[in-house]
C-alpha cells in the first residue's frame, strides 16, 4: 500500500521543488517506486518530477477539477511505494471564490487525500518566530495534518538550535535542517523555473540535491510520517474531448507548456499525436485534422519564428482547411506580430489579428473560466472551460471575433477573450478541464 505526503511551505520560493526532487530521487535510489504530483497550475514542475522518479507526473487542481477527476489522476500512484504531492505557493493560498472542489490551495489536496504535510520552512532573518509560523499553519484548518518540518537555508548551528528548540516546544517534529547550498538551487526564468529539458545537467543536479538532503534530513522519519493510502476507485475519467483524431502538436523550446494530463486524456480517448518543431522550421503533419500550438517562450525565439518561412507557410496552408488553435504563447504566434522585450517587432503567422508586446511587462496571472461564444477544437458553443493564464505580454490589438466570455476567479469579466478567425482560434489561458 503506498504512503502519501504533501510537500508545502508558508510561501513561494522556499524550496518545495528542490526538496520534492531530492526526496524522490533519494528514495528511488533506495529502490522505492516514487510517484509525484503537482498541486495547482504549473506546466514545468511535472517534467522535473519525471526526471527525478522515472514516472510521469501530472497536475491536480481543486479549483478546476472535481473530486472524481483528481481521484482518477492520483490512481496512477497505486503501484508506488511513496507518493509525493508538491504544493504551489503557501499551504493555504488559493483564490477567494471556491471552484469545482476547492480554491486551488494545496491544503485542499492534502485534506481530500488524507495525506500529511511536510512543511519547508526558511528561517532566514528569524529564529523562534519560525516555530510560531509552523504552529499557525498546523492549527489553521481542521482536516489538514502537519507531519513535521524541514528547515532550509539555515545560517549556522546556533541558528538551527534556536529554531529546533522552539519547534520542539511547540510539539512540531523537525526532520532535518539544510544549510545554505547554492549548488542545488534550480535556475530561475521570468516565468519560473527553467524547463527540465533545458537542463543538460538535470540528472546530476537532482543527484546532488538528493545526496545533500540525505546528509541533513532523516529520510526514514519522513517516510514513517507518511499516511498509508488506499486509493478509492475513480468515479469517472478526465472528461476531456480531444480536439481531433489526429493532432499535430507544436513541441520544442518555444512551445512546451501543456498539461501532461491533457495529452494523456487525448491519447486515452483514441487520438493520435504527432509533434513538429516550429523552431526547426517544420510544418504540421499534413495528414493531421487539427493543429495545436501550446504556450511556452515564443518571445525568446521570436526572430527565429519570424524567419522560418516553411513553418509559417505550412501552418497557413493547414489553416485554410482545418482548425488551428493556440494557447497563450501559441496564440501570440497565431497573431500578426509580437514585440519582444527589447522593443523589436517580429511578424508572426497572421492567422489572427492579435498583436502583443513584451516591451512593457505586465503580469497576467490567475484562473480563468471561459464560456465559449464560438466553437474551438474539441468544444462547442456554450462549453464552460477552466484554465489558467500566466504571461507578461500586453495586448496591442485583438480585433477578431471574441472566442469566449472569460471571467477571473472572482467572477469579473476580463479583456483577454481569445479570438476566432476562419479556422484559427486562440486563448490566453491554458485549458485544464471542462465543466461537466
């Protein structure tokens, strides 16, 4: 029977991902089968999880998914020895209005699955106050159990002793304390972590993290704190309709932000996926019946995309007769032009009139609920789609027919409606699930 744990923290940037990867690799090295999940809308961490465990990781999201969908997704951990769910932001951080089965908070997943929480605490600039924070998180919500804490970035033995004593007085277990160790910090990029496939040395980095954590954390005590977990039979599948039978999927360093559970659901429904690389000047498979451009980092490769005539002409020819859909960065590439952070304007494919700019960065971040005013691949007019938007571009022009009425998590209507022109459609949000 697998044992389940949630890795969380009081805030972002404390070291959740590094600890998750290190624990996963350390236990795998000991011969255990480890299954990871990511709580919340993150495109990147599941690839790091897969690198650490050798098993595919997927997202679970209480705002966008119902309990049946979450149960279906986590059932892949049935044959594992230990299951780790990495949280997002702080333990209780979610949106103000409840979604399908919660607010998107990591605590929702911990309570739903009955898995205890291991907190990563960074006591930099404090000592005993770290214990007060941990105790507050422990007591904040009935149904969420705290297994213990791992201290990260401890300044000195004296600092560690002060924090440990305070946590002990509060009745909170300390599984270990990590001194500052820059070598295992994962690189950052403007949208978060650098993608796993961009890390040539990712295996060595995870190995070093596992070695370091094993030296300073009681791995056996952490494992003993996990809850025995008997997965409940899932009442339903993912309820995802593929956009077509044969899907041409853009896939390279500029187009890689797609939720793993979406691709799995498409394949499970019988769809075939062929990949192509716009950065390598490849066109979509001519035998496909739909083309899908995920998000990613097109702004970092805008010059290459603009210069790749075979990709651009091939995509336009495809769109003459068949649907093409873009999400976020893919949507921008379907547009007329993209201005990069240096203020250089690059022509895109021109299938839509959208024009975007990164010259003045402005964050667009949050859950999205879209009611389709026009059809898009896999979904008809009136469908209610749940997704997440995260980018720093601004809209210069969005002249085409709006694709949807889009609300944020508070219910407010937003300007990022998506677009439709001919066979081309696009959204700024990444699709997570459709309301049943």
